[in-house]
């Protein structure tokens, strides 16, 4: 299993490694509502324990086989699961020996908290999305595991199941008499840390149901900061990116033609304000120049937390302004701890330098201080008087301080991943290591914090 040790480091050991002929049998049922050409592969799966022994789901793996289109890259997310999407892992794997209808497979696994299937029990529905990271339509025609005829749950031997690494249900492409045609199942199953929240932003778009179910909201409301009435879903995308840990990023684009009516700002934040003490870490790509158009905007690229109101207001800001803003020149990174927004009760520090490119931003919070850092370098520390007195939401946004000139231009900020661990002070290196091991073990999202 994988466990988060003190300091945010994961320890791992193999869960299984060889075939046991006495393993209990499993049965997989499948349905789909998509046609051969669709915006995403969307299998619904159920795992039945058809043996007379209890089966821990953490010992089970499933494979959905498909043929990739035009050498495209693929992403995966869990939309819904009775066991909880945080307890389902997934990895897309290229086959060493492709066969007709299959050169890749999505391997699904389960954490220990997914529970145990008693004899005769089933996992209930697992709603999965498998999609191209360039977000083009997928062609499922001829894919090994796809079956357009199964509109209701039916047994499918084209979706193999494994227990402790042994094939106990179904048939692999090219496999005969129980012989396997792909890499053997040999992996670690993560034990997720309590009080944690992690996301590597593998989503199809701003209206992806999984995005909402994983606790996020795309802002479309009125109000500031920036140009009022310009927050829109149009600037929130999840493109593929070779430099990203999970192959995709959250991209926040602010675009304008220099008029209020022609301006769009972008923001994504958690639905719940349930974060306070601990570590907030995110790998972010900041920019000093617009992606398109003329440079010179007072653009603000922000990673912040916010919550509460009145005497219990709390806000922790990282605001990067490559061209400055509010009368101050750039490039500069403002780190600000707020206690009362109405009265401007805040303390702030300014780092006057460019931070264009990828950086790991960390905010650590306890009852005595708030510390801001970049790539392990401490930037600023505020004291106990400004420690958060309310639970907060996590937010990212890109917005214009003002509109100083006419003409079309667009600015992009990218976020690779975000990780919060309650009650723990992690360094940037420890947060990066944890993120790499979560993602490396098939965990793209989890939330083990109590609801607010």
C-alpha cells in the first residue's frame, strides 16, 4: 500500500505479485449510452463477487481495452461511483504488443477504503470518462471493450478483471486459455492521507460533470476584482500539456479587445470553504507576455484562498503582475494576508522580479503565522494577528486590473496540480513528491477532508 508519512513522503510496497489459482472469481457488467463516435468513451461498470469468499476491492483491477485514434493522448476521470471517486484509481497504458481493436487500455484499481465485496455483492455503478486530451471526438468503432448493444448492464467478458494480479474474469485481446497478452498487473494501491485534497485537473472542459462533483465551480458571477461582469466559462479549459504531471493543465485565459463589453476573465474555485491550517501547494505557470496581442496590460495571475466575512474574514493571496498595477511597476509578486476586507485590514509584501515559467507556490498556515514561498524560498511571513479565523475556499484566476489600451490580446495562466494537507507543514519538495506519487499510482483526484 501507499501511505503519507510525516513530511508528506509516500511509502509504497507491492500489493500483489503472482497468480493464486484459488483466488475467488469475479464478474464484470457493463453498459454504455454512447455511439461509436462520441465526445468521450463512457463505460459504466459493476464488479460482482461471484465466489463464496469476501473480496477486498483493493486486490481487484479492471482493464478497458481500446485503440487510440491518430496517436492521440488520452485522459481519464471518474464521474461518479458508489464507492466514491476518491477510492478509484486509473492509468492509461500503451500495450507492448497491440492486437486488433486494442493498443491501449485503461487500468482501474481501488484503494483500501473502497471496501470489501461480500459473496454475491457488487460494487454498484462506476461511471468513467476516457477522452482525448486534445478534446476531439473519439472513434470507438472496433474497440475491444466497446459494445454499443449493451445499453443496460450486462456481463462483458471484453473487460477483464484481475485479483492479486491474476486474470479471473474475461478475455484479453490476443489471449487464449487464460494467457495474458499485456503487461501483468503489478502495482501499488495508495492509502490516501486523511485531511487531504489533491487534483491534477484531468477534465474535459468547464462543463464536465466530474469537475463539479470533484468540488469545483467555474465562476460566472458578477462583481470584482477586475472588470465587473466579465467572468465566464469560456476562458476555463483543460488542454493537454507535455510538461504537466498528469498530461493536462487547468488553463485560465483572460482576453479583451480593450473594452468592457469585449472582455472575458477566468476563475476556478472550490465549492466549499473548508480549508484552514496546513499546507496549500500548487504548480503554476506564470507569464510575462500575452499569448496573443500587444503587451502592456496590468494583468493579475492569482492563487489565493478566501472565506468568512466581517470580523472573521480570511484571505491569503499570491498575485503576480508582470506589468505591475495600481500605480506600482512590475514585474512583481504581491503576497498578502487579509483580516478584514471592509477596512482594508491587511499586511503585504512585494517581490519585485519576474517569475515567468513553472513554479511551486506554497502557503503554510498555523495559528501563529502564514508563510508564503516559491520553489522552497520563503517570500513573506505574517504573524498570529493575521492567521485565518475562518475556513476558506481555494481559488485560481486571471483578470485585468484595468484596460489601458485598445486591441485584441489574451493572457494565459496554467495550473498543473493543487494539493492541500490539513494540519501539516510541507516544503515545496515534499508537496511535489507527494503529487508525483499520487499521480504515479493512478490518483488524479481525492478529497478526504470533512464537508464544511
